[in-house]
C-alpha cells in the first residue's frame, strides 16, 4: 500500500468556503486523506453530502490558533502520519 498525502483543513466561519475547499480536492481522493478541524465554537461542521469519503472531523472546542488547531490531529493520532502518510499539507 502506498502512502497518501494528509490534508488538514481548518474550518472557521464560512461553511461554503470549507466546502469549496473540499470540492477542489475531490479529484485527488485516491491520493489523500482529509482531516477537518472544526475550529469555530459557534458552528458544528458536518461532512457535506457531496463528499464520498469520511474525513476525520476533530472539534477543537474553541478558536485555537492555526498551529494549535493543526496539532490536534497529531495529539489524537500520534503515529498515523508516520505509518500512513508520506506528505502533509495544511489549508487555512
């Protein structure tokens, strides 16, 4: 099994913006895993119906900084990046 690229998306504010970001990744789903960090305490982001995969969605519990929000994935899944992924890219 070849390793995939891990894509971490920080959601805050615009659901439409986050969904557009996800739509731009659809052609790459065979090559990426998606993590969405819901960083907006006033919203409850859910997987959009158009997305055919189940991304990991992590609730940050509030408005964390960009770095802290990204680090939530590594706190919850410390070995996953090494075992399953060859690259990482972050989207804000």
